[in-house]
């Protein structure tokens, strides 16, 4: 069961009661489904007043019952029998479904939206229509079920004959109602069949043509909620599936519903109007292909909505039913409205029609508010009122009626006019009069307002009773008084409270004037007596004052006592303090003082130390060396004073700390040292322990000596004897001094390491052998098991060279004439003894050591010697060996086959008379006064090779300005690292040779030479062995140069059969004349010589008119020896045949015109130099572009 009150649906709690064995499923705000099984009661909040969707298992239906303004949703098993009367057999419910039956959760695409209630006003939720409540007092059941199964297929439920007949009757009645247009108010019509056999969404049905209020429909296409719920009201916020989810058949139906025409407004009244409309019609093209209206799945229903905010404003639903007209009620007079209608069928809501505007008529004003009393006295009353809504017509007059004070309910008119106020006179004092008001305009008179009762004033009141004290404070008194008993309750009485301060001399002064029966007098003095009286007055006059009463304000709390001070000397466990009374006692004597004590300077915890009337106190039971704070406050009749402004801080003096626990041994005792550790004393005397002192006494001496003093909790005691027993005692100290000694603690030392050995003795057996011997030291309680001998060339870098029980050791492999140091130490089970003193030992002198390295002298070093060096000489140097204490006198150089060469005490020597480019095995030994040392290792050294011979020089290519020379066998270009290099020289006019080339290459090109000239050359080879001899002189002669190439000749046509060819002239070449050769080619034949001579022009006759001719010319040099040198031919020039139009266009130019010749020239071919220059320019442009790209994109 689901219970809720529709009046409070805007923000109410809906209680869902689930019976045992039943289950229902709801959808939460996050879109998830929740299944709840009974028995259970689930409270749910309804934010918009809508009923949440309830999904029932197959075979069950949910029914909504409304009774006495409360709706209930029942989940019941589906009945095969249909009840057309609308009454459900609720008194005999069927047995509940099984508990194991799962709740039905349909597919999300099939879930209908929750039903909504129509609201009666914008933004709120209204109750049901009054017609609905008055007509249907018994419970009416509206079935609510899903027509789809779990798999989206229609649920076919078996019906008996009775059910089928009932369904047919219902369909017939619905069709008659739709055709007859019963105004939407058909009474007691049964609901439609609970099942539909079509495969369409849930059907929308409007029961009895009654629609709710407040449906907002803004041009929307959506599916209505579950079966038979639109007629009961919705908010219109969630309307089911959107248009794009409808099937094709539903889209056709929706398009049909959207063809409804605009409504017609008639019978417009001030508060109502009649709206009528026509049913939607199908287009002509569809009438021939579709069935008649009876083929619709359900009867059509309509929704009428209105807007008071314009055509495009917010619309509210005022009617929902199956009729084709509706009466709109509860409209505002003289207001512009817009109305529109929507058609609905089979849960589909069509588009709204075009809005139609109308304006309601004016009417009489609204009922005004009751008049109010502006002023009055015993005989008059002044009334005022506000104008009500005029409903479109200006208010002309007001009608004021009264009952003349009779109280019979019969009213007479006392004022008629346009004013909004009126004064009634000649009234009886202290009497009640009833008034009511109505407004009148051109449309009529409004209803009367509510009746209001007003009272006239009474006579002067009697003196009231004296005021009473309700509550007193230090600076205020709260007084109250009573209303005079003789004054009626209707009389407005005011009071004046007067006060006189004792001893002020000002008399009574007013303190309060008003209608209250109590007042608090403030800003008074403490502990002061005041006199009070009160008088009453009304509009008729003032009464005599009451009797005078006296009240005293309370005393104030005293001020804090003066800062406490110390009296006498502070003891380690007590101190005496004193204080002065407060300067201000608050008007009452101080009864006692309270002293509070806090340990430490934080002031977080305070304890009571003293409470009494004395002005001093001794604080006892304190801790030495601690800080304390004290504060004082006093108490009087006025209360407790604040604590003293500043606390008294006291530091008790410290005392020496108490005895410590005896120290304890850490680890095992050593032979000469023990490690002790201890803890702090239990009593520190009120001051931190800053120092500890450890005393030790020996086994044979009772006197103690201090071995440690410091703040640490451990120490090492040294200087002890191995295997002895010592006693230790400990004492602690703080700033007050040392405390008592602890008890004794005895420790026995362990065995010690041996004593220091005596300096060892050394004996030299040879320059490389020394014998070291030593003696055993005292063992300190453990026998010596090992001796360690250290030996080294320096005193600080000695290493252990012997370890064993022997008392001597022989050192071998020493260097002669060298200083060595040695020392020895003894070892036993207790440890290692100290080393003895270091002893210096010097070995005797000996023959020199071996020469380590032999090198070949560099060229730069050989130049320093006056003796010339060549390939037969070998310069060597070596490192001087150690002389072993005796200076080296000479060296012997052994070359193998020859006798050794003796040299002085030098490290460099040049060996002469050797074979060039030959390897020698060389070794050297040194000599001193004691003899000759050993030979060095054999070093293999080689003499230089002989300088190379010059190669043969040849001329491989020549021209009139260049000569290409070649020598030797090898590539034209060689690496600079080649051993063999060459030096090429050329002779000048003076017979001297100048250098042309120096390097490893085998070719060289000599440029900028003169033609027909002889030049001399010589060459020299050199390598690391030196420069070889120059070759013999070679002579090479350059040939004569041919003439330079000529430019293209110029051709001038003289007539149709002849032309003249001219070319440039060249000067003589070194006295040799120059002639020219002209060649001509006709068509594609070969060139033939046309002229040869010294002239620079030639007349070519006998030309064929229609043939192309090509001409070229070259220069020929005639040498004096009779030879001729021909230059290259010039570019070819073409002579084309003359055209007729060209001749005509020439006019009278004559035969001397050059127009024909110049127009007949064709493109000339490029020479080799021009092609090379063009390629060079192309490569240069490409290189510049690549450099720019690298600079811009890579580097930047």
C-alpha cells in the first residue's frame, strides 16, 4: 500500500507498505533499480509531488484508490473477472503471491515514466477538482499495469465470454461519447478494459472527462505514463519515451494527432469562458488507404491549457477529457488569456494547436479588507481602509455599515462615499461597535468584508497598585505592576513609572511611559536605594500615582586584590606570601580571600592553597627547585572578584641530589681500562643533574682518586694495572653541589698486552742483506706468542715483513747504500704490545744498477752536435742508473760484433761508421769505483736510410699556355703522410731555378705560360733520410696558339637569289696573318666551303628561293714556317626563304632592307663555354639555397 496526501505532495514523505510475500521495484535517482520484499515499510521523499513508478511481477496489477483526499496504490493479483461498476472487491483480497516469486524488472526501453498529478496553480501542486470530490465519495479504482511482458511481447491473458462482452460494450460507449461530444462530463462511465491485444505502448484513458490542473505542455512529443493515469494529473516533467523511439505506426498516429485545429472561444464571462474545438482530421491522401476512425486503438482525449503571460508564455492545463468543448472557470476578470488544445491517443500526445487569445470581462470589485481603528476616544472612532482590486472598473464609492453597538447582527449604513476613512461620533464610552465594508464600481457592489469589532475609550482610570520588584541587579531593577481593576479590558490604558534616587534632590522623574505592565530601569548605581511609583492614564486623563515603594540595587563584585608579594626567604619546601585588600570593594565588605597555587609557569592547572579572611599565608609542601605561580581573588556579597592582575612567580631553591646507584661494568674488563655506566639519581634535588664524579681506589691503597667528572652517564677509566681489583664509587651534582657517594663497586682487570720491546739490533751481511735481532719484553701476565717486525725505507711507511716467535730475522733483496728503518712489537693472548723505537740501518755501497731505457736522439738534438750526422751515424741517449753510493765514472756501449765503446759519465752519444738503413742490438753498462754494473736489456735501433734519387720528368699534356708534368710511378695525388716527397723547380730568364711544387704528388700543371716558348725544369726527391740530388735539367716548349673563336656572322639578303655574309676581323697573331673560311649548308646537307680568304665579307650568289641556308665561319692562322692553325667555328646562322607577305609588308624598302634577313634568323646553339657557365650558375644557386636552409632550419 502507498499512502500520501495530495495537498502536501510538494514536499512530503510517501510511506510504502509492502505486505508479506510481496515485492516491488523502484528506480532510484542514479538510474539503478532496487527491489524491496515484504513485510516492509519504506519512507520515500517526493520532491515534486509525483507517485514513484512501481513495477509489479507478472500476473499482478497496481491500482490507485482515492478516498477522502488520500490516494493509495494497491498491488493485487490480476482478476479474470472485470468489474464495470468501478468497485473493486477490496474486502476479500486474494492470497498474496509466493515469497520466492522475483520482482518484475522490465527492459529499460519498456519502463514507463512515473505518473504525475495535475497541479492547480503554476509552480505548485493542487488538489483534485471539487466536482470530482463531490460526485465520487465512494472509492474509485483505476487499474495501472504494464501491457508488455518481460521480453517485449504482448501479454495475452485468457478472457472468458463475459469479459469479452464487457469489453465490447465499453468500446461502443467510448465511440458514442467521442462522436456525441458530451462535454467531457459523462458520469459513472466505467474504465476501459485492463488489457489490450495490440502491440502498442500503454493506452491513455481519461476517466469521466475530469482533468487535473497545472500540466505544462511546451510543444513536446513524448509518450504518456502508465495506463489510465493521465486523467489523474501529472507535472509533465518526465513523460516516457521520446519521439525517436516510437515505431512507425506510432509516428503515423502522432502526426494525425498533431493536425488538430485551433480552438474557438465563446461565452466569455468575467471569471469563465467556453472553449470548443474540432477533432483532428486525416489528409485526403490517407482517407482512401486507411480505415475509418473506429480503427483507432483508443478514443481520443484532449488537453486544454491556458497562458496569462502571452502567446509564447508558460501554459497551464485547465481541462483534460474526451469531449470537444470545455468550460474554463476561476479566471481573472479583465485579463488577457491565450488558450490552445492538444489531442491524445494511445499514450501519444500530439503537438499543441495554434493559440487563441481572449480577454475576460470586467466585474464588481473584490471584497475589501476590514476597516481598522486609526484613533478614538470615549465618544468617537476614526476608521481607515484600503482599496481592493477593482477587477477592471474603477471603484466609485465605499459602503460602511455598523450595528450601532446593539450586537444583534443587523447592520445599518453609516457612510457612503469615495473616501477611504470616516469618523463615527456620538458613541457611548467603553462600548463595542461592529463594522463591515463593501466597494462599488460601475459593474456592481462587491461582497462585504469580514466584521471587525472596535471599542471606545473609558473614563479616567483609578490609581494602580504600587509596583513590585521582579528582579534586581547591580545597575538595574526590573519592576512590574497590575492593571487597575476598575478599567474594562477594551480600554487602552498607558502607564507612567516615576523614580526618585535617594539623596539626589531632584524628586520623582519619569522612567517609563507605555502600555506594558513591566519595565527594567537601567543605568543605576550599585547598593543604592531608589523610590518608585506608577500612574495610569488613557485618552480621558491620568490617574493619581500609586503608593511609593523603595528598592535597593545589589552590590557589585569587588575589584581584584593587589599583587601578592613574598615575605621573608623562600625555603626549598615553603614560602610566605602577603597581599593587600582590593581598592574597590563593590559596596560590600570582603568576606574572604582565596589563594590558588599552580606548579610550573604554564598556569594550566590551579589548586586551592588558602581560603579565609587573612592577608597572608605560608605555602608549604613544595618541591625544591620548582617554579610556582600564585594568584589571589576575594569574595563579598556582590560576588567574586577577578583574580589579581599579575601572578606571583616563586622559584624554590634546589638541594644537592640524592645518592646514585653504584656504577656498572659495560662489557668485559680490559687489562688497563674498564668501561663504566650508571643512571641518574632518583632525587635530583629540584635542579637538573649537571655533573657526575667517579672515584677509584686501588687494591693496596685505601685512598681514592677521581678518575672522571662530567655530564655523561658512562666513562672509560684507564691507567689501571692488568689483573688487579679496583673499587669505584659515584656521586652526582647539580647547581646546589655534590650529593653523597654511592656504594662501592669492585672490578678486576684482565690480562694486558706485552710491554714495549727494546730497540732491535741490525747487522749487514752484504750490500743487499741485513740480519735483525731483538729481545722479549715483560709479558704482563700472559706469555708472548708472537713478534712482529716492520721494515721500510721511510720511518712513516714501514710494513710488516715478519711475524713469528723467533728473536731474529734476515732481510734480503735490499738496495746498496740505502737507509732503512725497522721496529718490533710483541703479541700475547691479551693483545698487541706497543712498537719499539725505530732503528736506522744503512746498507754498504755497490756497483751501479742496470740502465733502464735507451732512446734514439731526435733530429733537433742532433743539430746541436758539431759532428755531421748522416745515414752512417746513430745518436742514442739513456737514463742514468742508480750509482749505489759510488759515483758513476763511465759507460760501456756494446754493439754486439764490435768491441764495446767506452764513454765518460754522460747519457748521450753518437755512434759513427755504421751501415745505412741497418738495425743494431745495443746494450749499456755503468762503472764506478767499486766495479762494473750489469748490462741493460738489449734495445734494437736502426740507422737512417740513404737520401732518394731524383725521378725521371715527363710532359704528358701541353697547350699554348700550360704544361702538365709527371714523374715517378704512383697516383697523381698522394697523401701528405707519404715518406717520399718531391721538389719541382723551373728556371727563369736569369738562369736561376724557382720552386713550383713541393709535396708527395707525382703530377703538376704549369699554367700562364707563353706560346712557342721553351722552359727548363728539374726535380728532387727527399724523405726522412734527407734531400736527394737534383735531376738533370729538362726542357719543354709550348706550341703556337690557334685563333680565337668568332662571333656568329651576319647575313643580309640582297634579293631572292643572293645574300651577303659579314663577320668580325681578328688582328695578326705575333706577326702571323689571319685568313677566314666560310662554310655554307643548304637544307639538311653537309657544310661546304663557300669562301676562304682574308676578307671579312662575302657575296653568296645563286641561292634557291625556297631553301634554308646555314652559314658559319672560322679564323685560320698562317705561321711563318708554312703551317696553318684553324680556330673553332662560330655559331651557325640561318637564312630562311623570303615570304610573300614579308615582301609586301616591306613596301618600298628596296633591296637594301635587312628586314627579311633578321626575321629569318633562328635560335642559335650555345657554345661549350656558355654551357659550362650556365651549369656553374645553376650549381651556385642550388648551393646558396642549401646553405640558407641549413642556416635557418638546422642551426637556428
